[in-house]
C-alpha cells in the first residue's frame, strides 16, 4: 500500500492550455490510431484473410473478363483491372470500420473514448488514420499479386508515394463514411444489411472494373459523383507504368480530400450518438 | 463504517450539482427531476432497483447523454454547455466492461494516458504506478482478452484514474467480482480518496457495499431520488434495528406503508426480489 507516487497532483493535466493545443490534438489522434495498429500487430491474420478477396477478383474475374474485347481501350484488361481491385480492397477494408464502431459501443470500449476530453474529431481522425494503415498493408499485398500476374507495375518512388497517399486518403474517406452510417443505423444487424447495399453500388457505379465510357448516361452521372471513381483514376495513373489520368491527379486529390474533410466534420458531430 | 463522518455536513458548493435533472426515452422517464449535491472528497453511493435510472444519471453527469431537461454542474462546469471541460475533470468506470480485449493492459493504459494528455514525461511513471496500485504489474503485457473479470475491473479502475481525476464515476464496479476482489476494489476506492482527494460517485446493488463504503447514499426509484443521507441516517429513519435492505425495500416496495414494521418490510423485499 505504500506508494512511490507524489502527493495529489491535479494541477498539471487539468490545465491543458500549457500543452500546445495542436500537439495535444495530434497526441489524441495518434492514441486512437496507434491502438488500432497495435491490434493489427497482435492479430495480423485479418490482413491475410482480407488479401483473399483481391486475389480472387484478379485471378478469376480478371482472367475471364480479359477475354472480352474492347473493354479496356485496347490495352490489357488485367492492367486496367488491377488499380480498380486495389481501390476495391481499400473500400472493403474501410467499410468494416462502421461495424467495428458499433461493436466497440456494444462492448463499452467506445464509452471510454467518449468520456475522454479528446475532441470528437480527433477520435474520428484517429480511426481514419488507422484505416489508412490497414489500406496500405492491403496495397502491399495487391502489389505483390499484381507483380506475380505480370502486370506492369511502376515502382518509381514518386509513383509509390502518390499511390500511398491515395490509399491513405481513400481509406480515411470510406472508413469515415462507414462510421457515419453506423451512427445512423446504430445496431450491428441493420449495419450488416445496409453495408452490403451501400458497398456494392459504390463499387459497381465507379470506373473500378470497367470504363465509365461503357456506361449508360445516368450511371455515368452517378459514377462521376462517386469518390471511388477519383480514387481509381489516381491509382490507375500511378500504379502502372505509363498510366494516364482522366480527371487530372490534382483534381483527384482535391475531390478526395474535400469529401474526407466534409465526412470527418459530419462524423465528429454524429459519433456521440452511438453512446447516447 | 470505517469512513470518517467529517465529509457529511453539507457545506460550500457541491462538486456535483444537479437541478431537476431529467431524461426521457420516449415514454419512459428514466431520470425524473433529480436534484442532488455531492460534496468534494465524498464517496456517494447510488442504489435502486434495475431500471431505476442510476446508469442514465451517471451518463448525463459524464456527458455521454444530454439531459431532456434540468441542469447539472460537474467540477463547476455545465455538462451541456461545457462538456469538454467536464471531461478533463472526471474518470468513468462504465457498467459494461470497457477495457479493450484486443490490447494489452499496458496499451489500454497508454491509450487513456494519451487521450487525457498526461505529459509524455510522466506517462510511463503514471502507468507503472497505476498497474502497481491495482496489482497488475505482472499482467501488463498480456492481452486483456485473457483476463478474469476481476482483473479487467482493476484495469478499468487503473484506466479511469490515470489522469488523476477530481471526480470518479463508477457504475457497478464490483458486479461479477468474488468477495475478495470486491473488498480489494473497496480498498482501492478508499485509497484513491485518501491519496488524491478524489470525489467518488458509485452505484451498486449490494447493500453491504453501500453501507461500508459510502459517506452518503441516494436511493433512486423509478427515476426519482427518494432518499438521501448517510447510511446511519437512512437506517435511523426506519427504526432502531433497521438495515439498509429495509430502507431499500421501504423506498422501492410500493405496497409498503409508513406504518409497516421493518420486519414486514423485509418480507416484502424478499418477495419483490423473487419477482424481478
Ligand atoms: N438508450 C436507452 N433507450 C431507451 N430506454 C433506455 C435507454 N437507456 C436506459 N433506458 C431505460 O431507462 C430506464 C433506466 O435505465 P438505467 O440503465 O439508467 O437503470 P439502472 O438503474 O442503471 O439499472 P441497472 O441496475 O439494471 O443497471 C430503464 O427503464 C431503461 O430501460
Ligand atoms: Mg445501470
């Protein structure tokens, strides 16, 4: 019962003004992100099981569709598909964040975060950041698969860095989107239902597996409003040697960053509803 | 009743003050016009049957749940208008187990230390001393999933005090613990108050726990705060040999009139229990 601890010390941390607010904010974001990353480190099996899906798409879907002429502007379909599948794996890994949030709420873990003084936006950004790390580890696996399949992957450092940035932002975007859905539906069962209903259109109403030019007008319009389209466009430009952009990389980044910022702002407002 | 009587006389502004605090869920009045004042350094117990509104009251005081009407000040700050301020001054042990099972004990504490902006230079020392105080040094690097219920509770108490809060809210902290572990928690609670002057608001279904540990007790029934006083006062109001069980039954058993002897009351309580 003896203690080597100093006597009552309320003062130091009760005045966060002495901590530079920005440094404090970053610490809180990092607290959340690091916790997620440590979980991945303790049990990396999730990363491997998640690698199966892109493998199946590339090996089965890709091989069959490659026989269909005219789908990829005369280029190799597998080359066209690989960045789309990379974007898909980012999307699917990120969509899991909503259900994880509901899970954390059910376990009571979320209550602990919510009673802390961390700004709600810091909690959201922490999750978004860890989603970026998950997405990047997915990317490593998809790159490996792509190389094995003889896809002409670019390893120029600038391209790799650009891809990493797209993956990080895309992961943050879709995980935050998923979090918002969780705050609306609130239960696991409802999320499971709606999660499927949302992921499929996001994936198929995009340029991930076929060019937008092949779509009817109304679907074209939807795809142009779909952030995944800009994620794929960016990845298609940077992942392959000689990749070209349809919208311009700057525009792709701008769209994704703007949408992410908007979603984070919304999620920060809605997150407390999960524990309410 | 080892606890000193010095904290009993109401004086000065309460460190927790509620005024007609009310929370409705649809038709249900979970908390109904509760006005309460808890003094600094007090150990205040909330008792009441299932669904009485104990957890709902605590959730409002910890800023997890907005009140429907009424007001509450915690550590001098309004829970609705200054929730971030309130959060820096409080710790919370939720009714649900809230430690993250996928992390180690150390990592759980690290998350809390970072979220509460414990200065980096103090983090390790605080974590080490919290682990030591709760007897978890040897389990620090083990995943919490493998912990017993008692160990998890101890970890949560360690987490909730890592930032040395002025006020600690504990929602049934000893539920599911064996008698030894329960007494250990009582010891920790008392020591916290002695060493740091922490004010503690605790809920329990165990009358002996309330009797032993608390300076004052509030009895909630159907959302209303029916009785407040020291264990001795509450019992004294009932009769010379009354127990806290009798008080509880008197307040919550609807069929009991003030004329009934405490023996009758005890009988009624036994049957009321059988029905619940
Ligand atoms: N989120 C919610 N939505 C709807 N009703 C709720 C919600 N939370 C609590 N209630 C209702 O409010 C009332 C009070 O619940 P509360 O959990 O505060 O009781 P309690 O005293 O903590 O009970 P217990 O001893 O079982 O923990 C109950 O009738 C409960 O069903
Ligand atoms: Mg409760």
